[in-house]
C-alpha cells in the first residue's frame, strides 16, 4: 500500500508542476466556455437551455488534450521498465495513473466551473448539480482514456489517433452527464435526473474496476 501512496503522490506532484497538463486543460476549458457563447449569440434563454451540453462538451474535449502524456513519457524514458521489475503490477500502476489524471485535470475544472458557468448562462440553482455530475462522471473519462493512451503507446505520432479511439467511448458519459442536468433545465427536479445520475455513477464505477485490467493487458503486450 505504501508504494501505491508514493506513486500517487509522485504522479500528482509531477502533473501539478509548471510542465503539467492541468495548465493546458484549464486554459482550453476556459477559452472554450468563453468563446462558445460569443459564437451562439447573446440570447440568455438559448444559452440557459444548452449550457449543460456546452459545459460537458468542453470537458470531454479538454480531457483529450492530457491523455497523450499519460504513459508515453514513462515508456520512452524507461520508467515503465523499472515499474515492471518492481513490486507494483501494471493493474495498480494503471489505476494510480488514471486516478492522478482525474485529480490533476478534472478537479481544477470543478473549481473554475462556478465562475465559467456565468459565461454560458447556467441557472444558479443548477450549479451544485452540474458540479456533482462532473465529480461523478469524469472518473470514467480518465480511466477509459488510459486504455486509449496505452493502445497508442508504441506509436510516436499518436496525437490524432488517440481522440479517434477514445471519443466514441466517451459518448455515454457525455450523453448522461449533460442529459441529467438538461432534464432539470426543461422539466425541473424529476426522477429522470436521478436515473441518469445512477447510470453515470455506474459508468464511472465500472470504468474504475474494469479499465485498469484492460490497460494492464495492453501495457504488457507492448513488451512482448
């Protein structure tokens, strides 16, 4: 257990450094939510109706930026080889890598969402629910994204291939994440919201359990 804690702290510290991908993620997320209302127009009613979708689409697009560096740097500098000879399995490494990606890339987005939600006209009474949906839904993006990152590990030119692989797998999270909040925008607090949140929780839970094993198998195949 102590090795898992050390690895998690190491990964979080590296990701939160000045070279970390969280800076790019924050910048892209902020710019997207600032520019989209300008392109759509100043009608507050339209913005309020589509604001959950705008926020969730921005989150999904932002997640694609930071997946490239999840395993590639460690693969080419030999760090993964050292991990492979150590006491940690690839399943544990994949889990910690995905968890640190979620902590450093999505938790900062949660912190700036209250401010940026004003740009897209999100109703104030829905702010807590959008934050809750982000916290519940985004772990699936990190854990599913780790599989795509592992699949392109041996390719030096993978920047365009990775989004093509993982984006279809992100669609359920996008649909139920934005759909849950949209149900509140149009119909108020109804059972539809709870059902979609349960499904979103299930997607994240299954991703956290299953994806590290799949990622481990893919990582190990790169050494065969």
